[in-house]
């Protein structure tokens, strides 16, 4: 996945930086590098992806609703809305 590739390349860059200096002599640089790494990693955890909301009801069977380029929380909200509609028909939806 794209997000994982970016995270792993950030960690590779950090490894290279650590090899270039002695952390005991350059503690301020070490703290700064770690702070940047934490911020970069946490900002990449909310990548947008494609999801499917699979809904079933007794009349139409199974329907797959694509949710493209969304965060997981947003996709859950959309699928929950669909679930409320399908529940009226005796069905249900789940996020895949």
C-alpha cells in the first residue's frame, strides 16, 4: 500500500541518519529527529482507501456499494447510513 511504503521509507531515512552521528554526543538532534519521525508516521495513518459496503436484503439479495478514496471512519459512517436504510427492508450492511 502507498501509505506503508511512505512510512517504511521514512524509517529507512532515519536509520541512515542514525548511522551518521553518535546519539550520545548529539542528543538535541536525536530528539528532533524522533519528534519529526513520530509526527510523520502519525500523519500517514489516516490514508484514504477504497472500501466496499456489502448490503443484503430479502428482496434484492446482495448489493455491493463502493466507497472510494475515503478514510475508514468516513466509510463506516456511509455504510452505517446504508445499514439504517436496509434495516427497514429487513436487511443489513457491513463494511469490507
